[in-house]
């Protein structure tokens, strides 16, 4: 490119941070945000009415969405009540565990200076969509009452 100085293309880095700490800034920020959200849900009980909005799908149709019970599940999870967390929303608990594994892989790869790649192909995405759809349908059928939040 004409007229572009090599100095203007230099990447600005936080001064004084070693490379490893700099690479951990984003995963650390994501962990801080998630921990903050879980701390809030752990402190403000979703089982008490008035703290959180009601699921619009449940309110207007009476149908449980895949996220219904997720806040109650997170509250129970924070308090170490895994059985209640699973009862409130088993899919959410699976999501917490998947997040923890993906985050740990992200941190390890960041420390090593390697990029993180989540190569989810169409088969993976369709399978995930089918799992969420089946979970939603089954939890709303009479025999799926054990999946109700």
C-alpha cells in the first residue's frame, strides 16, 4: 500500500505485560463476566417472584422453552445443589460443563500461544439443534414431566 508507514501498522500492546498474561486477558475477561453473572444469580434467588422477568413463551403459551428453569438451575448449581440444578434444567447444566471444558482448552492453548479453533461442521450444528428440539418437545409432553423446571 502506498503512503502507509510501517509504524502505523504496528499492533498496540498493553505496556509492561508479558506475552502470556496478554494472551490470557480475553479468556480471563470472559471468565470474570461469567463468574459475575453466576454470582448475581447465586445471590438473587430466581425462585422468589419479582427478581427476574418471566419467560415470554411460558407466560403466553404455557410451553416450556429449552431455557426455562435455567436461572433456577444456575442458582442451585452455585449453591452446590447439583440434583436440583439437574432437575431445573438438565440441558443448562450440560451447557455449564461444556463451557468449562471449552474455556479450559482456550486457556491452555492461549498459554501455549496457539489459536483456539472450534470447527463445528453442519453435522455438529444440526445435531445440537436436534438435541435442543427433542429436549424442548419431550419436556412439554405428558411423559416428559420429569424435565419440567
